[in-house]
C-alpha cells in the first residue's frame, strides 16, 4: 500500500476554521483549542514559486498533537516542531518529489474542496480519493505531488511524523 487514509482526522468545522484563519488579512489570528478560539498566534507566510505556506509551531497549536496521539502518531522531534497550511491558487502545483531523508512519515490533511484540479498524487500518478478532513499518511520517500489548480484555492495541512 502506498498510503494510509485516516477518514475524518479533522472535522469539517475544524477544517473551515483553518481555511478562515488563512484567509484573514490580519497578522494576528485566532486559533481554536478544543473547538474554542481562545488564543492568538502570529501568522508566518512563506512564499515560493509553487505555493504559499503558513508556518506554525506545535506549541502555538497544541490540539494537533492531541489529534495525532489519538491516531498513534507523534510529530517528529525538531527544534520548532513546525507544520504548514499549504495554499495553492490557480496555476500553482507541486512537482512530484520525495521529502528529505530523515523524515519517518508524511501526513497531509485536506482542508477544503471548493477548487478544481489540485489532485494529490502519491506513488506516481495515483490520485488520492479523499474528503474534507481526511488525512493521508505515507512514507516520505514515496514520490508525491499536487496537480495544477485550475480554479478556487486549495488548502491542506502538512506534517512530518514519527511512528509511535
């Protein structure tokens, strides 16, 4: 098997909250914890020619560590324990690639569906069939990428994990 699908890793309302957070104009954004907007983080956008990423540290968003532990995963130990919300606008894609050596697992969560194109490919040209909130877990040395987005904006949550 090239990947594992975890249905409903995040609820649709949690995904909608992340998308809304990404679409705000403010540098200071409210983030929920256990479904409640109760603390603020500073948004950090990183842009390249392929997509735009909003970077967080796990300490800013602890509910994600709790969700990962519920599914028997933990975030890879690194100095910042970072994860990203990747944003693709029309014309953007992610060329097929593998993740850096040293990663144990990669996980991507689909945050929305109101776009065309932007299919997640894992293991060459195999398109993943997934819904909002579903997570795809795979070996980072398996080739993966995202096809060109034609309309709308595609958002996904991206982590690198260690198996427990």
